[in-house]
């Protein structure tokens, strides 16, 4: 008996997806490294210009209405970056520098350290209080500092420092909180209220008038543990990073903004407000230093890269012994390329082709092949991968600031039944 055997060859087809990089939508997994979105496509991210060089190494910078400062541990001094003057006699690295004005109009500055508060005026240390804090803020003329679960405050409109004792209605004093929600990580004066950001909650305080009238209300923080030094007042909301992502708090409730997996939250974070956007000096999981910028109008974050970033404040960042101002545009990151990584989740499919749209020369890499493709506008990389993937990553880099990346089209090979 003879059997006729018919072999069935599945018919081949294609599936494609187009990403308009002029208008990145929520849900599209596009991560930008020193690229920024505009109405006509992705362009080179913000640049930087050096505004000052420090005489010795420093770990962070501080911005107040009266200037930009840093702490020089080798000299035990607060250094004015712009005026190039210093105040000596500072014991340890400050947790905050805060301008202060007495009722008589005398101007000074609090230098808050973990175990001391120094009052600076006329280029000298005028007084020292041997109780400091890990964070601090000015609110209704009082200095508030915190250590652990203890909140301390100064007398109103006085250069007198915070204290560990005393419950006089108008003088310095302290408040103890239960420790179930963790340490107080940040203090922010916002919309006439004082907010304490603890590890697992936010406390809203009415803290004006007599100290005996202070009251506190516990509020949710959104989820996860708040990351130390990530809190920043961004004008209409306070933003902060937690282990569950970035959140925004408007004084009554919080909203989840996004979770950026590229940030290594086990290393130091320095949060600040940059021209109405939330920003934080961070270390990426790749080990690179960068500034994470979240744009509220677009609902998406991105990264600015620079070599050796240590901390940031307002539109400034510290890298090595130099202080830079972030420029609006125009600057390749030192030691890095501009890059965009675009990810797709699909049924198991093999990558066939990728087409690039834009002005300039682009280097394209994928996780489906070890090859590097050099493309210009409208050109297609023939990948023809054999292995089927459920996660396709497209990485596009540019080695020149003169480019505009408008979009990409990704094409997968599929078979019947896919």
C-alpha cells in the first residue's frame, strides 16, 4: 500500500508597528537618553555651560535666593560659587542652607547640619545650636528641622536655633511622631502648610501661630517607600520617587506619574525642580550618571547624560569640581551619544526589518542581532532574524547634535497561527 504524503508549508506574512517620535504616546515604551521631544521629532537634549569651578572637591550644591553654594570639606567652609567667597567654621556637610530674615529685616542664613545649626551673617558664623537635623525648611518665620521621627522648630522670626527641650508657646520646641511610618525624610513649606515626607506617608501640618496650636494630619503617599532626597517642590505639586515610581502630591492627594526602571534607587538621588519639570540627579542601572527629567505636559520622563554628575539643584548640577547650568538646548553629552530605546511586546515573532525616519545619520542596534546598521532618512535595516522574540528592543544612537528623529517602523515576520 502506498501513501501520498503532502508537506504543508505555512504561509509567511508580516506584522508592523509605527512609532511617531514627534508625538510619543502614553503606553509606548520609549526611553530617551539625552534626546528631547519636540513637535517635529526627537532632537539633541539640553546642553550645559560651566558657571564655576570649585577650589576642591564637593559632594553637593545648594541654591537659595541669595546665591549658589557648596560645602568644601577640606576647608570646613561654605563656598559661594558665584562670588567666590567662603564662610569657615562649618563642622560637617550641611543638609540644608536656608535664608532667614528677622522681624527687624536683618538677613542671615541657617546652615543645618545633622548635629548642629549654625547661623551665618556678614561672612561669619554668628551662633551655633547643638541640635541639627537630616532635613529642614523655613515656614512662617520658623526654622523646622527633623531627625528620625522628631520634628524641631525655632522661635518665630528669630536667629535662635532649634532645641530639644522647651514647650513655650512662642519659643523653640519639638514634636515626637510615632515611628510606624518611618523617619522624616524631607520637609516642604507648600501652599501655606508644612508637609513632612516620611518613609511611608505624608504628614500635613498646620504650623503657624503658637506652637501649642500646631496640628498634624497623616496622608497617603501613593505606594512604596519614599526615596531619601528625592522630594522637590515643583510649583503646583510636590514630586518624589518611591520604590513604586514617581508620584505628584498637590496638598490633598497624590497621583502616580510613571515608573522608570532605569534608575538605580539603591544609590544616592538628588531631586529638584528644573523650569517647571521634576528632575533628579540619579545613577542609571547601567552605571551612567544622569539627570532624570519628568515633563508634566507630556506625561513622560527622560534622561540627560553628563559625566560625573553628583547632585543637582534648580537648573544647576555638580560634576567633579565644576558647576554647570543646564542650557535649553544644544549639547552632546560628554563621553556619551544621544540615544533612544524603543521596546515592543508581541507574540513570539522574528524581527524582519526596521525603517528610520529623520534627518541625520543613525546607528541602529537590536536585541535580535549583533549587527550594527548605519541608516539615514527612509533607509531600512534588513534584520531577517531567525529567533522569535516576545520582547523586541530597538536602540538608535546619534554621534552628532545635528539630527531630528521623527519615527521608526518595525516589521516582524509571522506565520499562520501567530
